């Protein structure tokens, strides 16, 4: 064994440590990629098969519905792969394995450790969305009005959405006990998906005004509407400035609450 | 009493060597660890959710005094000074505050009040600096199960900013030294408990810290793995590292530590070398006679036996302290027989940290 150091030679910068933490998450994610994609994208893809392929062919829904569905399905994939990538390992870590201890001992602030989890969640959200987009297009066939002309805006909405839901993952991961994780997904996540304007544009909720304004509390609404605004702008959609503003506020709230819970759990 | 400092003396600064006539003044030795009036109070709601959760002090749910208002005092005004290079033991039962003390010193628990300074860095003000200087071996091995054995070490080194080539070389050397090199590519859940514990030690050493904290490192290990771990710890100590270990095994503290602090219910009861502590154990050898039923007249007769310094009856058990070791046993048996009491069991404990602990707290350690 090496003798003790006379001085700590490694005055590592926080940035370097941050990248090492990220490299660890990416290595683990790469190993689990097939399971990850199966877990996070199977449900949206099944939805596309039924509502984007079968029902239009059967004549129950119009062809134009595909253009409303596609951005929503991308939003769901992005949001829930982000939230799961952050929350699921964290629930296990804080619940029983305590494996995150080795990272909590890193000489870096606890905020940066949490932020690294967010960045890792955003990356995994992007991967899921990029995986679903071409498959959805393949299954549904030509989609009227689908465009990638607003590429920069696509990036902005995608990053904001993935960040918001990674932050939600931080909050859930630090708050939820392992025993409650199943309940969490059926009671919180499922309603969020169905009332997240993923499968219909928000404007069309005017038929139920009370619901139209109640769903504004659902963060997924802004991701779905934002995706519509940048991918199928001909569809009714919220103003992109409102979408961005709302997502920034949501990010700020989830970060504050998530960081508070994360610190509490991490510091015993 | 001065303890042996095995750490190599600090090298004189380069400036002192090169300026003629300059007198080299060695730096004032700073304590490796110093705590002042350290106190930790948990509120009951935390204690409830934390009950039995690994990594969170178990003691708050058992043993520690509960105050009205739902607060549990895990640690109460703890003052400790541990010198550089010292092998220091924190000895006490569950609920004594050992894990809380380690938690605070390793920046993982925020003290309610008081200070803890590790190699000059304050745990509250400079936690990242503290973390650079310490290695931690947890109560229960918690390797990163998504990574293999070698990756656990190389990534942990990376979390300290150590370059991959250096980390890989160190990891190989440590795994070799700890006898688990053949498991380098194995998944961590393929390791035995003892091997996982060694991996934890390797992980605590990979960034070459000066201070190592071990929280009950031998709990759950089989006897051979325990002996092996002792050998490893002795070697780390011989290299000059400061080692702080908690244990509730008296024997372990006695065998390994240069100094031992006995803590109970968040308070420091005694602190000294194991030999000095043992010398403080009352009345020499402790002898417990378990009778068929308690009988005060036997106790009175026993007190009269030459060599017995004291005898007390608690239930069916008569506890006597003997200045002459086991020599008095025949007389004890005769005293019981004379009062027509049957002796069901005899337990004899030579002066030890255990007998001292019992005399300090009135309770068994385990």
C-alpha cells in the first residue's frame, strides 16, 4: 500500500469531479440501454400503434389526429424517461442500498452532485425521445404538417422539458420510499400522462373549461404543447413563450423543493 | 500519556533549505481530529422515518435518551482530541452516539451545535476540504453494484479528481494487497461479506487520505475475516495513518487501539489507553454466580471471603469482584452450598474493558 500523502496532491476542480460523476452514470446507462428503452418507450410506442395506426385505419379517428398525437408521444417519452432515470436509482439508493454514499463522499458540493443527476436525466430523456421519434414516424406513416424546420426551437423545448422532469425525478427520488414507488407511478404519473395534453391539444379542452384550467398545474402540458408548437406548428398549440416561461418556473420550483429533500436525505 | 507517532516527520519547506542561516522550525503539530462540545439532537419524526434505515444512525431509535417534545439526544457535548497517526477506538453499545460522531466527522451528519475539525478543516464550514482528507469504511458495505470491483475503485478515485492511469494502477495495487485482485472484474454482488468489506477499505484508501474512519468494520464478518481485517488495519496504522474505529467489541478495541473513548448515551465516560482503562476496572476479576434463587445471606457470606472486594445480588445472579482472580471460586461455591443454594452457572471475566464498561454504566456492552 502507498504511504500517506504529505499533502493532498489532487486539488481537483469541481468541474472534473462533476464530469467523473456524469461518466459513471453514462457508463451504467449504456450498459442498461436496452432495458432502459424498453421500460421508457414501450408504452408510448404501444400507444402509437393503437391510436396512430389502428384507429385511423379503422376509421375511428381522422388522419389529422396523428399530427396531434406524435408531439405528445414524444413529450411523454422525453418526460418519463427523464423522471425515471433520476428517481428510480435514487429511491433504491436512499431506501436501502445507500450506494450513493461513495458519491456523497466526493469533495464537491451537494448541489453539484444533485445537478449531475439532473444532467444525466436530461441526456437519458433525449435518448428516449430520439429513439421514439423515427419509430413513431415509421409506424404511423406520413404525418401531415410534421416539420423539423424549427430545429433550434425543438432543442430549446426538449431541453427545458427534460430538465423540468429530471428535477421532478430528483424531488420524487428523494421523497418517495421504495414501498411507495409503484403507487407513485399509478397515482401520480399515470394521471399526469392522461391529463398532460399528450393525446389531444390543450385548446380542444375548451369543451370542459374547468379541466382546461386545472391541467395547467400539470407540467407535462407544457412539454406536449411545446412539442406541438415546434414539430407540428399547424396544430393548435400554446404560445411558445408561455410554454418556456411556465417550464422555467416549474424548473425553479422543482429544483428548490428537490434540493431541499435531497439534502435532507443525503445528510441523514 | 504520550502516544507513539508513527507518521514520518514533515519535510522542511524548500525555502528553509535554500536560505542559508535559516533555522527550520517544524510546524506545530495539529490534531488529526478535534471536536468541541459536539452535540446532535434528532427530532422524533426523523428518528421514526430513519429507524432501521442503513446509513442513518440506529442509535436514535434505541438506547439514546428521549427528551420530552420528541427529541432524541444522540450526542451530548463530546470533546475529543485525536492525534495524527493515532489508532483510536470509540467504544460503546448501540445508541451510544458512535455512528453519529463518525457521521459528523465525515460531513454526513450536521451537528446541532459544537465544532469538529479534521486535519485543520471544519466539517461545517469546509466539508469538501474535509472529504478530501478522509476515507470512510461504512457500517455495511455499500459498493456501487452497477459497476464491477475495479470500476468501483477507479470511479471513486475519479470522484476525487485522480487521473485514470494513476487510479487504475492504485486500484490494482490495493486489490492485490487486500487479496481480492482475482475478483477485479467481478460484479460486487459476487463478493463475500469479507471481500466486500475489503473493497470498502480499498475504496477508502484510493485517494490516499490521512485519516480513515471505520464504523463497526467487523460486524457480520466470520472469525477468520475478522482476524484478516485486524491485520490490514494494523498495517494501515503502521504506515502512519490516523485511524478512528467504532466498535462494540471490547476485545477489538483492546487489541487494536492505542487509545479508547468509552461512550454511552451520547456522553464520553472515559478516555485512555486500553491498559490504563483496564487498570481502572474495579476490584479485579468479575465473577457471576447464577443461583437457583437469589439469597441475600449468600451475598453476605461471600463478602466475608478474603479476596472478595465486593458482592451484589441482582435477581438470581450474585456478582462478586475478586482481587485474587479465580482463586476464590471454591470459597464462593462453599458459601452457596452452606446456605443450601444450588449454583446453576459460573461466569468469570478477568479485568477488561468490559468489566470497566459495566461498572461505568451498570449495563452489559452487547
